[in-house]
C-alpha cells in the first residue's frame, strides 16, 4: 500500500521505485501480489499503473481533474456529480458490476458508541446531496471526546 502514489510513480520523470511499482501493477495479479495506491490526482501517476487498476475509488474531484482521461471509466453524469460530492461520498468501479456505484460512508466518522451514530448508513443520491446528505446527521456543537473517560466507554 502506497499513499501519494504520484510521488513514487510519477507520470513524468523517475523515482527510485517506479520500475518496481510498474512491475507490480503489470504482473502482480498473476503473482498473487496487489498494489493499493492512493493519490489525490490520478492524472499525475504513471499511465500504465492507472490503466492496470481493476478497482478504482473516486471521491470529490476538481472539474479540471474530472475531465482527464484517467476518469473515463466514470459516465459523464458521475464525473459531474463527483465535482459536487459531499465528504463521505465515493464512486467505486470494479469488474463485477457494469457501472460504477455511488456509496456513502456514515457520519460521524469518530463515533465509538451506538448513541453517537447519526442513524442508518447514508446511501448517496442526488436528492440526499441537495438536502445536506450526511451533514444533516452530524451532531451540532458537541465534543467528539466527551464521555470517553466514562464507565460506558468502549474497552479495547
């Protein structure tokens, strides 16, 4: 797993491990090795690595980035929607489904007790994004650490 993949496998230029990452991306699946890369701009990552990705997850995109060919796996409507997506909304493309799906992660992310969870998991939709989506369930003016030292705090 590599964060900031564009630093280690840049589109232009070289890095000390770029060739190794290319080898993993191109032959890794047949060898039982996978590469999980994260970056904010896929357009800055070596093309051969991006094109060999079978599972892609996209969050909110800048309009200029969304127009790049690296995001051609997203239908035009989802590309436009990705420029307006709220935090927690992701578009997932994977080989088992013919189209990318929109998913939403529930808020608040810091919830450690059932009482802190804002309700049922959020499923992203155009209507829910217009109505505030996951933000509508976020607590107002509460301290996320409040009560962590009480007896009802979870033990790990």
